[in-house]
C-alpha cells in the first residue's frame, strides 16, 4: 500500500496565539510520526497554493477578498472563535491546495490513498464566511475540483469530526453528485445537521446526517457506521471517497463530550477503507479537521495511517474512556435515519 501525506511548515504560520486550534497540533502529529518511524513508510506530497479560480469553486469573491484584507491588516478576529494572522491567507491557500494535491496524487495513481495534514481546517467555512476556526472549505473545494478535472460523477464525503460540517453540507445541498455524510454531537456547535436535512431538489437524499447525543463511544459510532454509512455509501457507489477527519470525537478532547478511543477511530477508518477498496479502487483522501488533545490527536492520526498502510497492530496509548458517561441508546435514532433514507 502506497500512502501519501501532505505537510509543509507553511501550515505553522497560521498563527492563532493561545487558541486551541494552533500550530502545536500539526507539530504534535509530525513529531509522533517521526518518533514512531511511521513517517518513513509514507510518501510526502508537496502542497501548492490553491488558485483564486479554485477557491471560487466554493467561495464568493467578497469572502476571498475579506480574508486577503484581514491578512494585509496583520490579522484579526473573523468571528467569535475564528482568528487569523498576517500569514494565514497564504497558509489557507496551501491548505486548500494541499488537499487538491492529495486528491491529484490519488487520482493519478501516485499513491493508493493520502492524508492532507493541513491547517486551517475547513468544514465550517461557507461560501460567504469564515467560521469555527475555518477560513476556506478545503474538502468542498476538492469535491468540486476533482469531478471537473477527472470527469467523475459521484464523490462521497464522510465527516467524522465531532462537529457538523455545515459549510460542506451547504456547498452540496443542491448537488446530487456529492453524497455528504456526517456523524456529529448534537445538540452542539454549529447547530445544524439534523436528520431532516437531506438535500434539496435533485439532491434530495444526498445529505445524510447522523446527529448523536453526547456520551457516544466506539460502540455507538461503529453501529452508525455499519448500519447507516456502509449501506448508504454502497448504494451511492462513489468513484472517490473524501474524509473530513476530525479527532475531537476522542474522549480526551476538551471541546466535546464524546467517548471514542484511538482504537475506535482505527475501526472507523478500516470500514471506510474497505468501502473504498470495494467501490472505488481504494481511492481515498483524508483531510484534517479538528482534534485538540495533542496526545489523542497524534495517536489517532498515526492509527489512521496504520490502517491505510494495512498495518494490523494499532497502538492506543490512551485506552478506553475513563469519562464514565453512560453511553446513550441510539437504536431508535438509527432506525429513524434508516427510514428517512430508505436504507431498510
Ligand atoms: Zn470539530
């Protein structure tokens, strides 16, 4: 298995100060991949800057100019929780361009799968605004770029970040060529992602939300994956699978209230990999979204690479959740979602 990763020190220049989404996240990931020697099993894919034309596949001209302008003014806050520095615009261009490069490497067969280790993250950014630590919607840009360039008709996006990817959902709400599936804590930021949100017009059914109550752990996530995501992706039969990989679903993450373990992420990634092997010649591109406990983040990203490489032993230094939250019953929720999406 040839597995690629995108990384460049430019991503550290998006300087957010003491913010939870800071450069230390990528530094922790890279240093863990180095310490464990796993990095030597991976192929480095050099990122490039996304062009204005590529950003415009998703974003309005006003939004792009606004980010340029704030960078010129040496940074500032874009909303209550999204901040940028003078070099953030450049880093954001490379984040979108990095995921584009990862998708090109996979589509051109240079690697079997790839993971873009980029920041700022993207899945909350909408066409017209930055929000939730995101400036440009990296994965949405790629899901528009790839079909045009490689003549694809169907792309699936799986988003297991603990937050709903409102920006990604919005980008494809009318687009039947992109299946967007999200598991997320609900009720929670950003307040979207209800089961009734399923897409519009011709795209009805190609948005699939799995809002989960706080306290869900490996068992609940794996049930949702096996009972909903697997049949939905199989039915859609994508030619490429993109993943918004957010590791704030881990029990040690301070931002949310879920109880997934590193082992749980590895099992979810394995399910996604099996789907990609079965449906789209293994073509699979991951991009980093959230994940704010540095130990959990680094170990979970490494576990993701291990699964993509076909390594069978997964190290889980943190183990199962000691949070002791009672895992909620989600059987009736799963049943309802299956009914809404005719997955019975
Ligand atoms: Zn998140």
